C-alpha cells in the first residue's frame, strides 16, 4: 500500500499569513517539528516566484525510510501554480547527513521537475542533530525562480 499525501488542511490560511521560504535556514525553521518525529516524513513545499509557500504535501513513511512517487508530490504543487519545489525530509536517527538514497531520490525528483517545468529549489534534511541543505552543498544547483522573460 502506498502512503497517501496529506495536503495543507487550510489553503486559505496561506493567503492571509504568507510563509516565506527564501533560504535553507527558513525552510529548516519552518519544518523544525519534523526533527523529532520517530518515522520518516517527506514534505514537498511548493513556492511561488517570491518564495512564498503555496502548497504543502506530506508523505509519511516508517522508521528508516519513506517512499513517494514524484507525481504524488508534484501534482498538488502544480495545481497550486508553484514555480518551485523544496523537498524536506527528516532522519529519525538524529543525523542530518544526506544518505546515498537521499541523493538518488533528489536526482529522480530533479528529472521529474524538469519534465513538468517546475524548479527543484532544494532538498533539506532535518534531524535532532541539525539540518543539511543539498543546495548549500552545491547539489543540486541552486535555482533562480525569476521567470526568464523578466530577466534583463
């Protein structure tokens, strides 16, 4: 049985209180509650061109992993008109170090994002021992969300 994604329960709340996620630190702070979870959880945070949260999809896994098809994460983000996606997941072990499986999944999601025309902005791993941003480590490459037509 595949885990079902959980959509943000009150999308209207996003319009009244915008959540800004312009940096890995802001993402880690927003998702700090994940660090204490005993099972892995994966979030896809859809953002607009100003890095405002416009979609949140959560998939729950077990103590040592979580599985989600790219469509489970991308569909709701695309429906919310997100131009970028930030992946966030926790490591119940307490180590924020990305695993080889994390890197493989990020590569898979990056390809899926390219296919549907949405930017993979970052993949942040949170844990009781801190957090790690793959973009800050140089992988995947940081993404500029400014539409190409708006650049001079």
